[in-house]
């Protein structure tokens, strides 16, 4: 793929209230430790409620190239992909064409060691557009990123949508509207609207 541009912004770019809770927890730990948070210290409020929409990875380096081993995936994400990825590398788990869109975002998070937010549109089995918001949170130590959590939220402004096989590769390329690194030192963005609620509607 061609060079991918990432905006540099503050936490206000994240629309989901629940994703913001995850992000603010990560930022507080980073500020306290002055370095990458460790995953054992990451205990946001109502964490159990978020597990269906979270994926947990171990970051494995092969010839200096990071790979992402799925150690836990939530029930709604299993439905979106059509199968569980537990025990599989992300690049083996999803279609190569979809991985080409996804890889730069995961690599950016590992290289910069800070959260990365992206938003993209896909279509459900009935052809309805669904906006997906992905927040990547890195964890590790002074040697680099060793674990990662991905939060994925789906929104359909036209009403209900079908979550099943939402991430299928056939003719369903994601169209990205946002790719951003979240830097606490970045200038605050002008306030346009409040964070959206997390009432996901599906059928």
C-alpha cells in the first residue's frame, strides 16, 4: 500500500464514551509511570462489560517484524469475523487484502508506543453502511510493546445492522475516514460535539 498518513491529535478524537474511559485509564498509568503501561495495571471501570468488544494480543517479533498473536477475543468480534482467532496470528487470521489495510495501524502503534485510533466504514450482509471505531492500546516496558488491546465499536446511523460476518473480505473493503495517533501533548481539538453513546443496535 502507499504511504499512510496519521493525524496527531489529543484524546477528544475518540467519540465512544467507553473507549474514552479505556484511553484515559491508559493515559493516567502512562503519566504515573512515565513510560509504557503494563497490562497487569490496566483496570478500567466496568472492564468486564467491555470484554465482548475487545481483542488481546501478544506482540511477537520475527526478524524485527511485529506479529500479533490473539490471546483473547470477545464474543461480538467473533461474530463479526465469523470465527474465533484465539491462538492465531492476526495476519494469518484475516484475509490478506484486509490485512493490507490494517497492518499500518498496528505497526504504527508498536513503533510509536502510544495509542492509535482509526475509524472506517464497512457494509453488513444487507448492504447497510456500518462505522467501525478501533482504538489500539500498547503495553510493555522499556524494551518495547509486548501486548496490545484493541477495542472495536460499531455504529449504524440508519438503524439496525447485522453484526454477523461484518468483517468478511469479499467485496467489503474498509473505507477509512480517520487514522490518528493520540498524543497527550498534542493541541486540543476544537469541540464539535459530545462523545457518542455506546448503544450499539444490531439484528
